[in-house]
């Protein structure tokens, strides 16, 4: 029996992007433990340019106020915040579920229900106001300038990380997290498996970021290369309205009403980017930023999994699915037909895997406190 060691790190959210102590600790752990493969599952930096975006938008504000009518700006402010909140949780249906979750303060529950009611009563008004702003050529040019500056800043950060992880004495594979912007794919030392499967040490790895929680403050241009995968019935409806026929839509709505939201018409499913890419892929290990199934749960709330991915997994039948994204406690599960391991912002994991059976035999857990000690040692060594 051949046993290989996989290091799994995610949600590092490095705050010191000059010295990068957390990433140095990950590199040190990978090398001292002599892992065979290092797996980085997204959300590399905490300082992902939200502040830069806010500051640039403040500078833009004076011109913005004179370019558009005041009545439109008032609507847009309300509607942008509302749509951003809905986008952040993956759609209106997810927001409706979230508001009913146990533990939501009553005052907050009342406020969110008011937002939902306003959105449902004013869909056309919201769309028209946001279209008037979003399709404005002057503003598009300004947003592109902001995106270019942010991309340059992020690219510099990714370049530093690329050099650092290049010091890991094992192949490094990864997937993009929701805090990464498009230029993350310029990194050379991380093989992003959502771009193509990779085989190392007899294990084939495929990937799907599986997230919809884009940072609301960043220009959409920075997410143009992300593979969006509908994660709830409303997302599927929106997709079919753009890419299908009325017959496709009516068929899917009937399926949802019958309690089968995953019953998507086959010809539409084949148009889902994630499903189309993974439909015929055979992989032993699926890497995700946000894991599917139980790994997408945060307390009693289901954070959702891409429907295209769910269908692709039925064909792929991976032995292991590795995920991240939801902070707090990690999770190991074997209840969904595969071994699932969710890493978090608090811990790094090293899994001992039987290379023949494609199964996890043992998991070592390293808390952030351990990594901070290693980071201090790395700083002293430098």
C-alpha cells in the first residue's frame, strides 16, 4: 500500500502582504512534513483591494453626482445596496431561507423581510435604474479604470505569493476563491485545476470553485473569468431565460413545483459551464473553494452548491471532495458517497491517503497558533 500526504490550506486571508507570515508558515509546514502535494483552496489574501475600490469610488463621487439626475442616484443607492445583499447570499431564494434560520434577531428578520417585499414589488424599477447606470458609457470607462488599478495591485500581490509557494518542495494545485480576482490565473506555481485536470502520484485532480459570493464592492470586470454555476432554482430560471426557450422554462418550473429543483432539462444542463466542462471528466479528487453537500452548510443554513457541479459529480464519482470557504469549524464527512474534508481559516490539514484505494486513512490538524509559531521561526530564519 502506497500512502501519500496531501496538505490542504484555505481561507488564509493573509493580512501582511509584504512579509506574508501565514504563507511562510504554510510553506514551512509543507516542507517540514514532506508532503507529496500541496492543495490551496482559495481566499489567499485579506487585503483584496476593497479599500482601494471604496477610495476610488469616493474620488469619482463628485463627478458622479453631476453626471446623473438626483432622483436616479437616490434610487440607485438603495437598489445597489439591496441587489448587493441578495447577490452576496446567492439569490433571493437563499435570502428568504436565511431570514427564517434559527438565531436571526427579530429586528434583523423584520428588516430583511421588508427588503424582500420591496424587491418583489419593485423589480422593474430596480432593473431600470441599475440599467440606466450600468449601461452608461462614461461610467463604464470609469469602472474600467478602477478595475485596472485594482488588478495591478492584486497582480503584484499574487506575484509575491507565486514566488513564495514556489519554495514548496511538492507540486502545488489549487482553485480560485471568491476573494480572488481574474489575474490570479497569471500565477505560474499553482496549477489551477478548474482550468484542466492534473494527475500527480497516481491521483487525478479536477476542480470547480463553486462559489457565487463575489465581493460586492469590486467591479464586475474583475470576475469576468469566473465560472458561474446556478446554485438555486432562481439562478436556474435566470439562466434558462437567457439561454433557453419558454418551453424549457415551463418544464423546469413544473419540476421545481413538484419538489425537484435539480431536475434541469438535459439540453439546458449541457449549457451550464461547470457541467459542460466536467461532464466527461474522471477524477479521484475534486477540489472546490466551497464544498458541496454537507460542506456547504453553515450551522443550519445551506450556503448552496452549483447545480451543474452536483450533476457532474454524479458522473465523475470522485473518491474525495475537498472544500473550504465557510470559516470556523472544519468538517470530515463520508455521508454523500465520497470522503469530504472542509478546511477553514483556523486550521491546515495533512491527509494521509491510500493511493490504491483512493481513501483518506488519517488526518493531521494544525491550528493557526501552530502556524504563527512557524511563521515567527520563518521570520527569524530570514
